[in-house]
C-alpha cells in the first residue's frame, strides 16, 4: 500500500452551498488538497481539510480525525468505511 492514502469514513453530512463533508480517520499515508478517489463510480476531489479547528493543506496524523469537504459527489454517493486515494 506504499504511496496510498487510506481513510475510514465515519460520518457524512451536507453543508448547503459548500458540498459534502466526510468525517474521516486517517489510517495511512497523507491526505492532501486536490487528491481524488472514485466513490460509487463518481470522482471525488478533496477541496478542504479541517482538524482541531484549523484549515489544513494536508493531514498526516495516523489515527487522527478530520473533516474533509468533497467536490463531485452527493451525500448518497458516500458510504461509510474505507476509501483509498492514489
């Protein structure tokens, strides 16, 4: 799994006018702005990362929680569980 970012999606909610936010736990790698993954056949892009009340460009705390704003998907496209970004 070298070079891959693995997250576990714990919760999902919508922010009107912004998009879908996934509450995630980082299991491996580094989560960065602009990263993409396929969720239920749709491409999702990371457009914002927040953790500990701070907006971040990247998140690398293994086992840490972050809120991730995703573009390109609807709430119904996001399922709880593991996702791999490449």
